């Protein structure tokens, strides 16, 4: 049982969230969903204790309404932050495991919101970094420093090309070097899971982008070859709670 007297929302209230959840158990009310979202998450990523208190109920509702699925996903995407609710989140472990299964089934149906559900599943698997930065590879840029000569390198993965370059204020991306995508056999860990899931679900553009993201780049200045995902994650991984 959830002790709501210990779980304030972003307005400092302890009684409004359980009342809204009870209402949503009965009817799929758009206004109630909007208010619930405002009370549980602030500025799209700051989660309050009531958010974790509501998570099991949201995951239960997620089987029948997309609004619950999206809100549960947003709460988990914010779980990397400094929320001070580690024990509350740990209490949700069984519900989160259920949510992972639900999201995986949703992805297999090849929904129109595939990428949104994909990044929610990454968060549910505690892959917070990639959940936060992964795009659809139509217009994606990743900025990092060459690990050998420290020059700033722009990694482009999109419809316009897949390359490493030096970005010039006036000339744009210059001295481009084609990326070397990883084969499915070369991928390991999270990259292997991401790529395999996208391939399984017929998401060709996403799978190709992931192969390049977890592949190799050549530095335009010193010609050193390095792993794109490793260097980008090392430089940009969020500070976890």
C-alpha cells in the first residue's frame, strides 16, 4: 500500500494525486491526465515522490491507455535525476519489469510512436543516457572530442550523410570522413540490444543509425580511429543520482 501522506507532488499536495488516479481508474479523462502530468513531473524531467508512488498504478493503466504509458515512461526517463526517492523507485521494481514487457509488446506491433516507446524502454532498462539523447537519425549530430588529439569533432548521422567532420563557423562541416558502421556481430551490450530490437521490428532507418552510432569514426585532424558511442557516452553521460 502507498502511504500518500509521505509523497508530495510538485505543488506540495499529498491528496490530489491519489484522487486523480482513482478517477482515471474509472474513466479516461483528458483533463485529469493533464493535471496528473503537471503534478508528477516539472519541466519535463524533474520527478517528485508522488511520481514514483503513482508508477505502479500508471503501469497497470498503461495496458489500456496510451496516456498512462507515456506518463510512466516520462517518470522513468527522469529517474536518473537527483530526486531523493531511491527507496520509492526500488519498491517499483516489479512494476517496472512489467512495464518493460508491456513496452516490448508495444514495439513489436510497430506503432506510430515507435521511437518514443523505444526510448521509454531504454529508461525502463536504466539506460538513461541513450534514452535522453537518441534521435530518429534524420537530422542527428553528436559532438565530442577526439580521444587522441582533443580536437572537437562533429559526428553526423542523418539523411544528409554519416560522417565525422570539423565544424567551421563559415564553411560548415569540413574534411569529412565517412563513419564505419558496426556489423551486428561486432555490437555488444546495449548497442547490440538496440540494434537487434530495431531490426526485429522492421525499423530500418533506426537500425542503420544505431549501427553507425556504435561504429567507428576517423578523426579529421589526426586520423585516429575511435568508437563513437564510447566517446560520446563518456563525455555526455548524465550525473546519476
